[in-house]
C-alpha cells in the first residue's frame, strides 16, 4: 500500500479515537463535582455575579435556563477540531489558552528532549551490551542496573534527587559546579539558546533570513539546570530499554540467520552490526516510541516536584483550577501527539524490517 494512502487511512481511523478521548474528558469535567464559577468568584460572590459568569461561560442562556449538555458538548468538540481553544477561566482569566500553551511549551520540550536522549543513550547500549555478554558478571551488573532504575518510582526518585542537590544536601555541590545554577524552576537561559547570524546582510529579500546558531553558554546552563529532572523522567524508560534490549539480542543471536552468517565466515562485528543489532531494534521500537508520550504524562509529576513551568505543571494546575478550556485543549493535544507517534511507529517498522508491509493494495 502506498504510504500516503496509508497515512490518510490512519488519520481517518484516528478521528473516532480522538472523539472518544474528548468525550470521556468532557463527561468527567462537565458531569463531575467541578464548579469553575465558585473557583473563579469565591464564596463571597453575589447571585448576580454568579448568574453573569455562568452566562459568560455558556452554562446558562440569557433567560437563566441551563444550556443542554449535548449543545455544550458539540460546541466544545467543534471548537477543538477548529483549534479554537478559547480563553483561560482560572489560571489567567481572559488570556488565550493558545498563548499559555506556547509560553509553557519550551520548558517541556527541553525536558522531554534530554529525557529521551538520556534514556536512549544509556538504556539501549546497556541492554545490547548485556545481551552480548549473557550470563556473565557484566550481564548481571547491567541487568541489575536496569531493574533498579525501573523499580524506582518517579515521584520517589524526584523527591530524593531534589533533596540531594538542594542546599545542605549530599550533592549540593552540583549547583555551583562549573556554572552556578538552581535546581528548581524554569531555566531563564531557555529564551536564549540560539543566536541569529545575518549571513545575507545587504542582499535584498535574503537578508530577512536568519540562521540560528547554538549559543554554548545559555545552552549549557539550561542543560545543567534541567539534567536532574530529565534523569528522573527518563529513568523508567531506561530500565525498560535495558530489559527488552537484552532479551531482543538473546533472541537474535540464537537465530538461524546468525548461525548461517557465522558459517559463511562473516566477522562477529559485522554480524552484530548488520544482523543482531538491526533485528534487536524491532521490539525496542514500540518502547522507544511509547516513551515519548509517557514523558508527557510523567512530566506532570516531575515538573511539579522541580517547579518547572511546563505543560505538565500547567495541566496539573488547570485540573485543580478547574480551568476546563485549558484542560480540554491539553487533552486534545496529548491525543493528537499519541496518534502521530503511533503512525510514525508503523512507518518506521517498514524501514527497519523490509518483511513488514503496510498492507496489500486493493
């Protein structure tokens, strides 16, 4: 099947999934014991103020009659699919939800990027190494490392690391090592990670183009600041990659095609690189792709512990608000991200393993 047709079909099938996720979130928020009017106005609000705010939030009409739930539902769903997220109710009243999300997105992207890099850069090599040294001390040490990291809950590890590197902790020297940084909050250096270079200065039209160049100073500060949180966020994924990577290598190294390659005199390094390594990545792919979405959910806790003003912390605050438009917008974005990752995973399968196809053409 053509990849373009496959992607279109998957996007079409994704619409019911999106509607189901949005519907469940809507029912929980609108039928649950949530009173955004009370959260906004407080206990001292007058009946006139409550009535006016309920009209502004589309809970009642101008005559004071409740707007039917189905009408509210279709309005919310249509606005989400049109990317009209509305204004915040509680977090920052009358501020567009899109503005809040864009302002908080860089911190979460920076945290998620380094969490994935740490998890992949440590978990996958350690898992492959353990599989290649099966039933040896190195294998037991590597596997034990993965089991320990997998067993430590994120919320516990976040509190422990945060306590160790704060003032008076056993690792408090981390704050002043090389460059002095804090261990909580959002790095100010995130707004200055790149420098624009004007290489087309004086050339009409082309002079409007800017090439971003990494700014080493702010980039290192932002990395050092976010490293403890990224280590916590990538810990569970790291343990999964070690365990599954080891199992995948053991299955590949004992397969018939590896024995055939050995009989043909292929060098061990080539066997590992071309046959064992490539086939071991196949079962790792869903773990790697799945961790991208788990990082979004896990960042809610990690960002709260480390005081990072990202999407996770914003989602947590919106739920407690309750800021219903903000919650619905973030849920919608999370569902879209998950769907895109699932489609990307299926496409990557076909590149890694030629035996896997997208389906027969009709």
